[in-house]
């Protein structure tokens, strides 16, 4: 069944599952009291160890060649991922989560522009409409939190959507190449600033337990699946799927700390879910009609290579 599934649908399922695993990230960041340097040191060390083990087990002696096949992505994506991770953690500590999410949700628009200008990745009109509506929904969700927290956090958060857009767009431009192999390099780049800032110290056990759960389970699954998404989807559509984190993260906070979302949050979340579901159903309907006529799906990008 998986082999016969359209590539776009595979991309949605893979990326969506990755976002599901990523959704507790902001909650864990907010729920720990460890300083940013120490938090990033253990996050990068544990996450990088798991991702390196996965890469070695998959490719063994072929790992250097697999990294080389990534081309431009081997240089750009690790730096973008590392910058995005630092921006996300630091901004969440400095300002309200809603501020960070609003700025983060600009990533699909930035990815669409980068892909169009530098990689000739033309998006469908349907995709642009979905991006605009989902960004509007995300803004509604967190409108109540805007203005809270340290304004410096807003400046730090500006790096996040740019980093996300660069990573997904450059990875997608490699036309199906497996760029998950560069994830350990990204973790190494996250680790260097943390070491220079004196982050190599043990946090309190209560925080360490959260770091272990986040960095050994949730984040490795999330990073691997989300980084696999550009093999099947344009970068802007991968970034678009990340908008689901806004909904899932809000629901987790509601469940964990009893923070009831506002009416605008429910409206914005409903808009995002409705638009994404409607777009996916429309794609499936079109693909089924094409398959019934025996025609190939022109929207399928080059099939992934191993």
C-alpha cells in the first residue's frame, strides 16, 4: 500500500507525524528552569547521538557518500537547523510562546519566496491560498499573547522562520536525496556555542528527566520525519505542515497546565485544520480522477533516491 501511495500524500503523512512528535517541544522548553546554554548543550548532545546512531546503522560505510550526495544541503541545512533551534529555545525563554509562534508561522511564505527565486519551485495557486489562510489562522490563535514578554525575544525569533524556510527549501531542491544524514552535523553546530557559553554542566534532575525524554525520543523522531518531508514535497508545503504545531502545542499547554485557549484560538485552529484538510481532500480527489483515467500525476516530484 505504501509503495502505491502518491508521493504528495506520503509527504503529508511523514511530515504530519513529525510535527506531532515535535509539538511538546515548546512546552518542555517553558517547563524547565535550566539556563539556555545548558539546555542546548544536553539537547544537542543527546539528540545528535541518537541521530548519528540512526545514520550509521542505515548507511554504515556509505555514510560519507550519502552526505556528499546532499550537495548544497550538506552545507546550508545543518547551519539553518542549528540557528533555528537556538532561536526557538532562546525566544521562548525571552518572550511569550504566542509571539514566537506568530513569527515562526511566516516560514511557509518565506519558503515559497526562496523556492521561487532561487530554485524555480513554482507553487500552485491552491498552495499560496492555503498558506495565507493558515498563517491568518495561526495569528488568530495567538493574538491574545502578543505584547507579552521581552521585546528582545521578538528580534531573536526573527531568525526562526528564515532558518526553517532555508532548510526545507534547500533540502527539497536536492530532488529526492535523503538529507536526514546531515542532522548529526546540525546537532554538532548546536553544541559548539553551548560549549563556548559554559553549558557543559549537569542540570537539576527534574529538568534532566525532561531533557532525556525530549532529546532521546520526541526530537529524534520529529527531526528525522520532518527532514524526510522535503523528499516528497516542496519546501513551502513542508513549512506549511509545521503550522500544525501551533494547534497541537496550544492543546498540550491547555491539557498540561490548564490554560484554556481563547475563542480566537479555537477559531484560528479550526480554520487551519479545515483549510489543510480541505486542501488534502481536494488533492486526493484530483489524483484519484487522474489515476482513473490512467494519466500520471504531474505534481509528483522526482522519486526519492537511496
